[in-house]
C-alpha cells in the first residue's frame, strides 16, 4: 500500500474508532450501531459462560449493548494505541473502559482488539480483555 493510502486508511479507520468510543461513552447506542456494517460481528476471545462469544448483526449488537444505558452510570472509553496495518481494512487497538456501577463501585478493564472495516464501517471487533474483571462486571450488573 502506498504511504498516502496507508495514511488515508488510518485517518478513516481511526476516525470511525474514535466515534465508536465517543458514542459508546455517551450511551448513544442507536447512533453507535450505525457505525457498524449490517453484518457486523463482535467477538470476545475469552467468552464468559452464559454469555455469547459472538454477537452478529446490528439488531443483535444494539440489543446486547443498548441495555448498558440503564444498567450503569458513566461510561468512559479511552484509546491508548491505534495501529493501522498495511491492509487498509485491518487495525489493532488498545483501549481502556471505565463504567460506574449502580452500587457505587466501578468496572475498569484494559482491552486489545483486532478491528476489521468494510466500506468505512466496523465489520468485526475481536476483543481481548481481563477475564476476571469482565466476569465480575457481568455479575455486578446482574447479567449472570
């Protein structure tokens, strides 16, 4: 890929990713889901028993993540690293997530993800995270 093509892909993809974090943090899930390709997939690499390992399609993404709006307080997603690959549709990202819990506690986790894009939208996120923190979070919000 030519240097300018690489930079263009990075700007486009990083912009989509930043908007993803902004809308997710603002709990604007109906807008957030529009950043996804209609066939979008969210894949957790360490699935918690009782939870889906893969969520496919915009309707399923909205149904799964939209419930967070009422289940938690403030949400903050912050990107620490964004790495565009030589494939204009693939990037790797490191990010942190914070959510205030109803009981006054907090959920904090650091994640890494492999992002795949199609036509300027998220096609797939393969997410790696701290499993014990995530499992505890699911119990804290009553999802398990």
